[in-house]
């Protein structure tokens, strides 16, 4: 019982930790990061201060608050939750800002996302915030997929965006289910993810690449070239899963690795942090990182409280 709550906390705090660790080097190449900073193992100085979070964590908080408040998914409430939490200083993507403006102007939550770009956004903005969905529905992957798709469509309505969010939620869910005590069978984990994906999903080929790259312990450049490291969901969610799997024995190493890949570092590390945190639990997050996190009204303590509420809700859903 206690163990599960620790994993929920790990997934939510893991998002914050990865976001904060990656943000100061966002947009840089792996080479530039290595030559200028070496390995990023400490919270570097950032625009809002070392250890602060960006839109990734702010939106993850909004998702968790809404799930807890409504005891499950409610699109209208989640959209309002995004608006209530919105702080432009956190560095939101242009597509998300446009979708939230539409919602504020009265457009329905399930219509705004498809009006942002032609066909909707395929960015990773709905995958980066999905950890609470992965935790809450880790026992029921069908329900998880439904909620991931619907929650994504509020801002990211393109199929790549929705599938990316569902894939990331599934990666978190399987990590929460596995747990380090039982050890991780990487082949089994990847097989379960592939089974989860729709037969025609474009993510299938990426998962195949993840498997191949893991076998050869590929260098940074090859990983970036094959999997990508930008803000499109298709070119970042598999990268985060790869980072976790490459260092599944150690939370810290998985995140340092994810940040070292460069590009959309805050989001890739936030997603890798959610998976690794769900797997290892909060107890595996380095104390120096936890101590560096935000302590404001919606800081690390608040995020942990949300994780515990989410865990209570999960138990009530599973055995009413
Ligand atoms: Mg961000």
C-alpha cells in the first residue's frame, strides 16, 4: 500500500525534477551541453531560479488537480484547471497558448485543440503532463488510453499528439506496475507497450528503433538522429522511454542521460523522470534534487500531496 503511494509521488515529482534539471540547457545540442556544462547533474541557475519548473510541471499539476476534484476525467474541468494554473512566465508553447485563449473565449474544451493548427498540434505538450493519468489508471490500460486521448485533445488534437500522450501514460503505468523489487524485463516492457499501441500507429517503428538502439548502447548522436529530441511528440516520447530503459537501474542516471541528449531537454527529462519515478518511487530521487525543487504554494510538497490524493482515488476506483 505504502509502496504504491511512493511510486505515484515518484512519477509526479519525477516530472518536476526532470523539468527543472533540463530547462536551463533547453534548445542546446548534446555537444554544446557537454563542452559547456559537462554532465548536467545539478540544478543549474535558471530564469526563475535553480530548481524551478516550467509549463510541463504546471500543466501536470492542473491534470492531477482536475482528476482528484472530479474523481476522474472531466474535460471541461481540466480545461478550466489549465486556465487557472496558467502562468506565462513558465514558458508555454504557442499552440497551447492559442488553445487556452480559445477556451477562455468560450470555445468548448473538445473543440479548441483542433482549431489551433490544421489537424491539431502534434507537439509533446499533452504527453509531458500525463503522469497523473498513467498513475491513476495503471491497472486499466483501455481506460488510460481513452483518458489520455481526451485530455490531449484539449490542446493537442493531432493523432500524433494524442497517441504520444497515451504512449507516455502507458510507459508510466507499466513502470508503476513493475517496480524495482521485481526487476525490469526490458523486452517484456517494450512488448507490452507495442501491444498497447494501435496496429497502425506510427509509434510502432519508433519503439522498434528503441529496442535496436538499446542493444548496441548507441552513442548520443545516433540516438538523437534516430529518435529525435525536439518538441514533436513522435520525436520525443520514444526518446524519453529510451532514456529510462537505458538506465532503468538508476533514477539519477536516466535523467542525466535524458538531459545530455539536448534539444527539448526539459520535456524529455520530465517524461523520463515521470517513468523512472513511477518505477523507482520517490525514495530513489536524489535528496539534493528534491531539496532544490520549488517550495511555493504549488511546489514540491503540494505535488506530493496531489500524488497521495491520486493514490487514494486509485484505490477507491479499484475497490469501490
Ligand atoms: Mg517546458
